[in-house]
C-alpha cells in the first residue's frame, strides 16, 4: 500500500523538466539584445561631474533594463538550480573535470577580488550596478558567471542543443533584417510597437548606420563575430527549408558584420570565420578536387575582400590607405600638436619640431600687444580686420590665432581650437567640458608614444591612459564601472589628434585592461589563466588526434576565440557579453562532457 505524502521520484533524464531550463535560458538570452525600456535615473554627483552633465537625471533605454533582465535570468537560474539539487531525484549529472575545476577556481577568485574591489572602492555605490553608459557593475559580472555555469549545466542534451541552434538561427536572421532596415533609415527603436512597449519618445538612430540595438557599431560587430556558430548550424541532414534558413542566418550575420565597417571586427572576426570554413571543408567527405576548389575560392574571396576593403579607405596611395585604416582622423592638415605648456604670461603649442608660443606684457589683450615666437625667434604675423593672426613661416602653416577679449584661440587645423584665457595674472587653458587648467596633464611624455596615440582609432592612447591609472591596482582594482573617474580626460593634444575635438573616454576599449582597472591586475592574470585553460582544452577537444570532427563543437570554439581576440580592442558590455558567456559555457560542456541524446519519455 502506498504511503501518504510520499514523494514520487522525478526522473529528470526523461522528463520535460530535464530540457526546459536550458531552452528557457536560450530564449531569454536571445531576447536580451532587443529589450528596451526608457528609465530615468538619478546619477551620483561624481558621474555628473565626470560627464559634464547639466542635470543629475538621465534617461537610459538600452543598458540598464538589460542589466536588470540579465540579473533576473541569473537569479532564476540559481533558484532553479537549488530547487533541482535539493528536491529532484535522481540528480542531474555534473561531470566536473580537472579543467572545469581549474576554471571554476579562477572564476571564484575573480569574483572574490571583484567583491573586495567593490567594497573598498571610493565609489562603492556605483560599482554594484554601474552608472551612466557603464551599466556593467559587479552584479553583472556575477551574472555572466552564472550564465556560463547554467549553459554548462543545462545544455547537456541533444534536444536542448537543437533548440539552441534554432534560437540562434532566428536571432541571426532578426539581426540581419533589422540591420538592413536601419541601414536604409528604418530604426528598430523608432517602430510604434517598440516605442509603446519601451515608453520611448523621440527619434533615434542614424540613416546609413548599422548599430541596431547594440549601442554602436563596435558592439554589433563583436556580436556578429559569432559567425562560426552560425556557419556551424548548417547541416545537410536538416530539412530543406530549415537548411535554407540556416544558410540565410549565416549570410545575414556576415553581411551585418561588413555593414558595421568596424575594421578590427571585420579583419579578426571575418578571418576566424574563414579559417573555420577551411577547417570545415578539409574535414568534409568531398572529393579532393572539390575541397581544393572550395579552399581556393575562399582564398580568392578573401583577397578580393581585402582589396575592396582597402579601396574604401581615404587616401591616394596604398600607404595613405593603410594609414587611414589604423588612424581615426587624418592629421596631415593640422599642427600635429603634442604638448601644451603654460608659463605665466606665455602659452606654448609644441609638436615634434616646432615650439609656437604667444606672450603678453599685460592683461590688455589685443593682436598688436601680443608677441609671437617660433622656436624662440619672434615672428610678425599678418593680422586680418577681424583680429585673426596668420603666419608666413612654413612651420606655422596650419596655425592661426584669434583674439577675443581676454582670450585667444589657437586654430591648429582641428575642429576645435585650443582656447587660452588670461586670468589672475597669467594664461589658463580651457579644457574638456569647460574646465580651466593651469597645466595640461600628459599621459606620457614620450613623443614616440604620443605619435602612436591616434592609431587604432585612439585605442593606443586609451590603453596608455588606462595603464597609467593602474599603479594602485596590483591586488584590487578601483571597482567595476569606474573607468570614467580615473582616466585622464584633459590630455588635449591626444584628443585633438584622435578626434579633432575634445571628447570623453569612459572605457579602456580592452576587456583585459578593463578587468585590471575594475578588479585588479591579479584578477586579470587569473582570468587570463582560466580562459587559456578552457581554450587549450577546447582546442584538444576539437583537433585532437583521437577526437572525431564535430562542426558544431568546433564552431563554438572558433566563436569564443574570435571574441577573445577582439576583446583586445573592445570592452565587455551588457550588449554582447551575456551571449559570449552562454556560448562559452555550452562549448565547454560539449568539449568536456559531450551532450547526451534524450531517451524516450515514459
């Protein structure tokens, strides 16, 4: 006789509940990039000052709501995991390996150091959820780890893997279609439904752009560098309609990547995708002549693509085109400023060869009462009727000085002039956001390094800037999402050479430097070790001599490789990172434990 209140064991290996968590996780993460909701937030005084905001209330419709949704996903996953472990029988298999344990320890230490950094930070209130344009706080970092673990734990059956593939296929098609529409001026955010559901007003987006719901083209490009996964979904065994949709998803993803015009993502992501295709072709059971023809065709396509890409760069010669691929703003028609110096009544503009200075004898500023010097020799300018001084010296070809009351503006060939105000018996420089500077701070005094600042669209400068702020980050960092408060925003020569105007940097544009700044250099080293262990194990699982070729498993590995390489040039962001950690967790499961085929349900 059956005892009352006796719990009937649930065999999760054959129940719908065995596959449901993995499927729900996949759906939520595919929906995350499209989630939008206008939220008004009060930002801390430090952030308001750092961004030169006129109000402490800001509107956000992209990042904050997605971070909250990510945390809800992570929280639900954690609760369901605990429910499974404590109530369901038999327990789901957790095949821990030495590699998995090593990576788990690395993540754990990374979390602990991040927690210490968050608590010890002078800006603790900011570090948990982040702040304006930096909504990736410490809690989001925890969320990424949970997403990784959830993918590893629940995407353990072939049925779930097939479902995930379909979700990614739909995601790839949706991204491609919406990017095409935005390219022709129809932005996702401006549709009636999105505006109504997101409580949004006003028009956003730019014609001829492809930023979609990822904030900017860089993040969309990084997302599209999961192209190897899209390619790996194409299977000859699929039904004809499904196979055509798989091909469409891969094509649209590649097309969107090209539309972003992000050089690093196109070269690295496209290159990794091509390598994956070559590996796939070489493992295919085609005739040798067919394989050689396919590889030759891809090589020709790559050469043609590189040639076409180079033709789109500005410049007359190949050298100029290559330079403009690496440099954000051309400097040929500028003074190529390297240093601004102030010494009482004298203000100087210096480049590698020329010291151009202006001196006044009194606080009464006029073109006639100023003295102009080129490399220590006084020069006489030509002064126009509206008070603009021009010079005949070849070294000052791109220099003009405009006088306005007690201020002078150095027109040096940039969009923004350098303005000096005469105050309190000496010159002061007007900096970013209208700040008045006694001296213009330099990230580095090395002229060789300064000349490299504009390369990679200014990333050389921001990397040097971040490294210069890491002197106290050996053990713990400054706290998540605090880069804007530590980067040097007043290195005016660098900003002018990169953008032609003053602008703000709020991120290191390098995930590994971002970790070092947020949670410490030690945590960055530990994270690199953990990722290296996972990727090396994955390479062995894909290309080992005793391992059968698996296009899906290898596609996941190549997608992770693409993201990690691109992380040298881009930050971790709420737009892209959740999907990376999901794919990494799923790939790690496939590499270390494989996926079990679903048994017939009772």
